[in-house]
C-alpha cells in the first residue's frame, strides 16, 4: 500500500512549514538581537532632580558642587557608538551637568587610524563662607578702607593720650582702631573655580609610528585668603590681616609627541610647554593700622603684595626601551627643560620718590633642568630577576644676582631703614641649584614556589648651592619577603633602613650669601674674623658679659633644617590576605616608620618623626545577590621639635642680635620640646543587594575621626610657668549613603539616592578668636566647619 | 488519478520543520558551521561561549572588539590556542592556555605577555622592573579587558582599584584636607603612572615639583626670593593624599615652620603654646593672641611662602 497525501493536505503541510519558518524568523531575529546586545556598546542618559537641605561650603567643596541648599539638576550621560562596518567610534561622557563640578568628555575617530578628543571640566575650591573683612572692593585688586583712611585715623585721634603723630603706645592705638573696625566687618565668600578645556589629536602613521598633539587651557578665577602685613610703627612692629586676593590665572599646556614601536624597540620624543599667565600683578590694600608716617591729609599708606608672576616652562624629552633579549630590557629617558620668569617688578614701596628703583626692572629668571635615567632589567635565571639603574636630576638656577633693598612692609619713610654699608636691608638674591644622583639595584629571588624575597639598595647623592650644607649622601637597604601559606592565605614583611649623612652643616652659610659684609661684621665681636666670599673680614662687634659671638650668626646656633641634615630612617611593613572560605576575603596591614635627626636631637629643630598605621578590610559575598564590605584604618603621626625660648629685649639681661651666639642666658641648651601628634581613625561599611533582575539597593557608611594634639615636654625653668596647654584640633565626619535602582521597564531604571553627612570640627586657630583677639592681627570671624546636610535625589536612567 | 509525491510521505513536513528549526538556531549555532560572532576567528570559542557568561561576548563592546581595526586580536591571541580546552569531550574540561580571572594559575608574567605583545610602548615602556611588576601584578589585576567600561580608566571609579591595595591613601583621601580624589576630579593616574616611570613614586614627571607644577603652575617661578624647601621638594611640607592639617600640610603652622625656624626675627616669641591663643581661648592665656599662632599663623605675614617676586620680598611677606 502506498501512502499518498492529498494535494490539499500537502499544501497544508507546506503552508504550516512555511508558517513555521515565518514564526522562526522572529526567533532568528531575537537570537541575532541577543548576540548584538551582547556585543554592542551600551549608552545611557540619566536625568533627575536632587535637593540639598542646607548649604555648606565644606560639604560642597571640590567636585560635589552642592554648597547651596535647594534643588539641582541631576544630569549624567554616557554614550558609546562603534561602527560595525569599520573601526570608527564616538564616546561621550557627561557628568554632574547640573552642578558646579560638571564635566564633558568626547572622544571619536577611527581606531588604528586617527583620534580626536575634547574635554571640559569644572572644579570648585570653596575656602570659606564665614570670612569677614572691613574692606571695600573685595574680589578686586584694590582693597580700600571703609569711609577712607582719614576717618579711621580720626578714631586714632581719640586714643587716650595720643595725637595722630605721637601716640603713647602703638598697641593702644590699634586696639581702639580695631574695635572700630569690628563694626564694619562684611561677609565675603572665598572660593576659586577652575575651568579646564582640552583638545587632542592622535594619528597612527605607517611603519610603527604614531603622533599626538594635546592642548589644554585651564582658567582659575576667584579669590583666596592671603596675608596683608602693614607697618604699625617705625621699624619692627607690623600688623597684618587676611585679605581676599583675586585669582585670575590662565595656564596653557601643550604637548606634542611622536612614538615608535616595534617588537624590540619602543621610543618617543616629545615637547612640553606650560605657560602660566596671571592677569593681576599686585593686590593693593589700605593700611588699617596706625602708622606714624601715614600722615593724615598728606599721604595715606597703601600696601602692595606682589602676586604670582607669569612664567613659562619648556621641555624636550626623549625616552625609550629596547628588549635586548626576552629576559633583558634596557630603558632610559632624557629631559631638558627651562623655566623662565620675567614679570616687571613692583616698586619697593607704594609711596613714590622715597626709594630708588630696584637695580633691574625684572628678574629675567632662568632655571635649567636636566633629567636622565637608565634602567636595566634582566632575569638572571629562572627564579631571579635584577633591576638596576641610575638617575640624574639637575636644577641649575641661572638667575642673575643683584642687591635689593628690603622693606618689611610698605612704609612712607625709609629713614628708619638705612641704606648703608652696615645695613641689614641690603639683600642679595640667592638662586638655588641642586643636583641629585641615584644609583639603585633590586633583586627579586624566588626562594620557593611559595616564597619570594626582594632585596634592594639605593645610593642617593645630592649637592646644592646657597644652603647650610654643600650636599649629602644617603644609603638605603631594603628587604621584603612574601609567602603563600596556602591557596587561601598569604602575607609579607618589608623593611627599609636609610642613613643620610650631610656635609658639614653651617647654618650661617646662606646668610653670608645674602647679607653684605659690613652688616655681618657687626654680628661678631672683635678681634675675631670670618671668611666672606673668600676675603678675611674682621668682626666689629664689641664683646660684653653676655656677648661673645666668634662668627656672624643670625639664627639659633645648632638649629638643623630637617631636609638638609643627617637622618636615620626605618620603615617596617607587614601585610596579610586570608580567604576565609569562598565568601569572605580578609586583608590586614600595618606599618611603622621612624625618622631621627641626630644633630637636631642635640640641637634645635625637627628631631624626630614617627608614625604607624593599621588597617583591616573584609569583603563578604554572602550570596550571588548580596555582598558587603568593611574597612578600618588607623594612623598616628608624631613629631618632636626641640625649641628654645629666647628672652625678650625687656628681660634682664637684654638680648640683642649680637647675643644670639654663645649666650647661655638667651639660649638654654634645650628650653623644651613640642610634640605634635595627628591621629586618624577611618571606618567604612557597605552592602549591596541585587533583589532580583529589576531591583538593586544598598548603602555605605563612612566615619572619619581626626585629632591633632600639641603637647610639651622637657620644658626648661625659664618658661615652665608660662607654658599652657593647647587644645586639640578635631574633626569628625559621618556619611550615610543609601541607594535603590528599580527597573521600570526594559532600558528604563528609576534611581533614588539619599545621603546624610554630618561634620563637626574645632580648630583653635579660628574658633573663639574675635576680630580684636590680637592687636596685630585683625580677626576674620571664620569658624571651623560644622554642618548636617541631607541630600535626596531621584532620577531616571534610559539605557539604549 | 491521484497525484503522488515521491519519497516519504512526511518528507515535506520534515523539510519544512527542519527549515524552520534550522533558521531558528542560525544565530546561536552559526558558529557550529564556523561563523564568527564578534572577532575574526572567534568561532572556535563562541561556538560555546555565545552567552554573556564571564562577559565573553562583551569584548565586542570594547576597543578590543573593533574588527575594523586590523590590529584587533582574536580570542586565541590572548588566551592561547587552547587546543586541549577546545577538543576535550566530557566533563573536567581543561582550562584555556591562559586565563585571567581571580585565582588563575597562569603566571602574571605569562598573562602580561598577552597584553605587552601589543602594548609595550607608550606609557608602558617602563613596565619591566617597575614597582607593580615587581609585586607580581598582572595587567588584568587592574584592568577589566572584557568590560565596556574598564573601571580603572574612569575618573569616578579608578580609586576603587587603586585603594584595594593602597589602604593608607584611601584613609588619607577622607581627611578634612585632601585633593578631590573621593570626588572623582583628581585621580591617581593624574600624577602616577602605574606602569612604571622615571620619576620617584611612579610619578609621570621626573620630579615631585615638576608633577605639582602641572596644576599649580603659579608656584613654579623662578622667583626672585626662593624658599629652599619649596624648590627642593614640595613633600618637605605637604602630604599629597590627605591631611588633618589645612592645605595638605604635614604639620600645622606654626609648628611646621618651627621645624626649621625657631628664632629668626621672632626670637622673643619662644615655644608657641596655649598662652599665645589669648585669654579668650585658653584660661590664663595672654591678654592678646599672638598673630604667629592664630589664623594662618606664620602665613598671616609670610604669605608668599612658595616664593616672592617682590623686590622687597626677601622674607616672603610681600
């Protein structure tokens, strides 16, 4: 029997089959869509609204831009497009579009051929929103006293016992005057904003070459707080205050480079230029203090601060690496640069006709920099590798030396600052040069599959000019051992010891370079002599019962500057990692270091610095959907500074400059040690839950507690009765963040975020200080930051 | 006479179903017939790894998935030919020749070879013998090659990677004075080149001051009056990752300044203590606070501490 299918039925079968094919097409398309979704870059746009409960400069500082209370736009975007036909691409990232920390980055081109980039970024630095000052014109380069200086001087006239040109005591005058100022204080927010715009081009060339050109312009505008000292009375007495200095900086950065790469050789040559321009040359400010020479009605006194001068830096670089074999590679670089600065000088003082102009109209400053290094890395054998190298850094300051007249602050009379052969006011500039050479070798040795040993040695040699030493050498030995105890536990221990030996320390040497011989001769007593620029020069001071200086010395004998003197340093570090099961990772670490300055230990200055840290981290993957983390870090940093308490000129016996050497009355061997300690505790706790495919949520909590203490020990009898404790400066930050992401539909997510931040701080430098706490420093009214801020945000993210 | 169809009576139906199924699985099983899904020559891998497990397919979202770029590698360029892995039948399939996931047994040096075969130049030319290489790190310790967004290359997420080892810097970045690191405006790679450098501490630039002057060009000078510790090294006074003291200072003024200056023109002032804060702050303190102690302390007057270009600025007050 033959099977036969009716034509009608056959048609039905074919139709069904075709229909099945038809139905399968969407499946095919779906499969292709799935594949495409897996391989096509995502893009997303986020738009929403956030609200800040209360404004705080500290909270909104830097990138957050949320220093104001109220609503703000949440705007973020990240798009990425790549052609499936060729290698063209376009990436865009935009962040914080509704805040003062907005940024945009666009990169596009054809991969392997060329690339173009554009970046824009804003950054706020919020210094203070509690600053107060009596000046008019804050934010500009000219700060004027309210009501004119004459009005303030009129206040002075009311000082008991004082007439305008002959006050009984300067302190009486300033007290009264500052009280009057307090009534005129005005609030001014101090902040700066950076705006950076960058452009870049890259081009891939044939033969392994590629070139790149980058340009960035950064503009920084706003104000910062700067000191504005004034002459209060003739010679010596000055008062000061903090004034808002206008910032109007532009920095242009250029980089041009060409690179070559093949299997063995990689090299590049480049040119870098950094051009800094300051639109403001000076900040002028009316004198808010009385000054005997500031004659009302004749000439009022205005101070002037020289702002940061325009400068340039140009540098050419060549660098590269060559693989001598699979085991050995040689790398090196050479950089030659020049820093220049030639901004016009301000006059010595603002009042014309009193002093001659500086010897030159501008510095014409030049500093040449040279860097060279070479490094060899080789595998000596299967289980050992050696890295050895040499570095050379040279900074040659080729600026011309001239003699300038020193006026501590603007002054209407130069009479009290003599300009003669024995004057301390004739000062030469002392250009600083430095050369540093480093030799180093590091050996990595695999003791076993589980244990690695690292040994290293560094030799560092420095020479410099116009410093108390001609240079120093430092030897450092290093050792580290790492061990894997099992597949789930490992740890290590590292130690380094450094020993720096400086050449003979002569604290007077820099002074010899800047003062004239006639002045220095008066600082030591006859018949001693000293060598001045190679010339034997006779001391002219007169010996007394308390004065017997054999060489000129302006500062404290036996004072050692920590970055120039002998130093012994030890560093110890231990760490461990434990995987406690598949779900928990633990990390532990601790470090300790100690720096000793032996010469300062028996003299003055920074004698010791010690610190230790400890940290623990835990990462917990409870389930595939739930994970958490915890960390804690503690740091303690402490310094010992040996100081003294020189008696004042009012103390018997009177102490003069000449007495500052070999005068045990003026200088106790050790009057006391200041111990400064900063401690910080940081804790973090976080978790994340992937509830299901449509809902993620989680949170983070951060706590930071810092305390800076100042203590005194070994206080000598001279000042024991007068030393009072200094309060601790503390800060405490608590930050809670909660977030949730709910997938509303395919490609659309609802985001909700809540943050609470609490910050408390106290600082004796500001808190409790009034405008008139000091008679020579006008207070600002600034207080330590303290805030509690809630931030709530809701946004929608569209993913495509 | 009834028309007869040759062959099996269900042939047509089977043909139709086969066509339907055949087309339906085309996308998923195309590789069975050797079709690449993402990269040129990836069929031998994507015939199995055609889903999102371990983000294999996601390589297509990255620069390494740009097949229009003749330099773009295929799976086996990085993972090795992996013949045993491919040809194995049954369970306990051997791993590919080179794997990069956490806990891999592939040595870091071997993993890095996969990357350095193309990326040896540019910022990575000093990788051999660098600190991170010496610590046994692999490129994939930090980089996520198969992710569209490699978190270590994004400003807002880079620190997650760096701080997973550098705990002290993480804590310092949370202190009251810090660079805008936590805020995602300044990131580690702005200053450091983790692949190796000629400068100290893996800095991009040759010296510490050169690094700092990139953003703080106003402090570069050269000034008429130079402050020696400034031209020597910014880290004499500053600690860059975060500090309890204002302006990232290692110690607070006036004590920082007293590290080097304990007399000078202020020899009568002695050791600064609570007395200098004034009676308003410390019981028993002086009648008036010392300007060298309050506010910005020494910098109340010596405000141009990074250098002065005023002809009378020898003491950095002008």
